[in-house]
């Protein structure tokens, strides 16, 4: 068995592991937003940035090797992550008290874990129309953090290619692949893996609001760093069934 060092602890890894997959298998928390054990690598959010032998690298896309000394939860790296989160929060409309995903939101939970206590930059207040066309699921594009989890889930697991990322720069946005651009006219189904994979409140089921009360949700029960929510679940769908997505959405 090979090992690398994560914050001074030996972490075993197998051939083909990334730093993230090996660390998570051993129960170590590496902050992340766009990583999922069932989906391919993306490197979209950079919240998983660690230092490998002194150089910055994304833990979810960096192959593990035996000579690596990895720094993860340092004051410096958490400050960089906090900065990324502060930018994400003002880019979208993330009004936690009014969001059904509150308490089950990876963005919110990670911000708490990184010590973010409030906004740092001026809010953008985007105004992208909701898509409530589908009978079972709605999309609030203003909450999308462009993590591409739904894109990859729809492609890699559902084999439907319902979602894509379009535009450039500040106009980058989630796109629904259908003749009208509406979810109802796409091949999307509420049973799709992509329906339950959104880490924030951008893709939510209808008619499920507050099935799990505030203060009893996933990250109300345990901070994200102490939770093995992905490893313990066969899929994120099961995790959202338990806490928020499918059983208590909008
Ligand atoms: Fe990620 Fe959700 Fe946006 Fe899809 S809708 S890219 S899962 S934040
Ligand atoms: Fe690694 Fe998003 S979790 S870049």
C-alpha cells in the first residue's frame, strides 16, 4: 500500500486515486463543492485547493503519489477557500433564510466551516428567470454555482445530456437542452440522478417544502467536516431523500 501525507497524517491510496478520493475514503474532510464520488473529475470550484509539496493544486483532480506532502486545513488555505465562497455568494442570490435548501446546502455548510460570517463584496443580484415548467422539478438559475454536477450526472449516469453550461465570463449560466430551453420539454425526469445532485437550492423538487424542519436537516445535525454524507450514502439521491432534495423541496 502506498501513502501520501495529509496534514501530517498518512493516507493510503490505490492506483488511480485522486488526493480527494483517497482522503475521503479514509474519512478525511477536504472542502469541496463540485466533487462527487460517482461522477468524473471537473475541477470547477477550486474549493478543494490544497498545497502539494508547497504548490497549489486541486485535490479532486490531482493523482495521489507516494512522495506527496499535502497541506489541507491550514489557515492560509481556508482563507483562500473563504474568498472563493464569498465571491460565489455575491455572484448568485443566496438568501439562506428564504431558501428551502438551507441546512442541507453544501455551499452554506462549507461557508460556515471556512469561517465566513457575512458578505465581503457587493452583491450582483442576478435576475435570471425561474424555470418552473416541469411538473415535478423547478430550477432557480440565480442560485446556480456552476459546479456542473447536474451536467455530469445527466451525461454520465442518466445518459440524457439535459444540462450544459453556456455563455462566457459573468454571463456563464446553466442551460437546459430542449427545443424551448424549458425543462418540461427536455428528457429530464424527477427520477434522474441529476434531479437530486445539486449541492445548492438551484434544482429542487416541487411540493416538498419543509418536510424536514429547519434545525433538523443534514448540516444542522453535524458540520460538513464531521459528516461522511457522501461515503455513507450509495448516492446523493439517497442523501437528499433523507434530508432535503426529493422529500422536502419547494
Ligand atoms: Fe451545480 Fe446545481 Fe448549478 Fe447544476 S444547477 S451546475 S448542480 S449548482
Ligand atoms: Fe475540486 Fe471543486 S471540489 S475543484
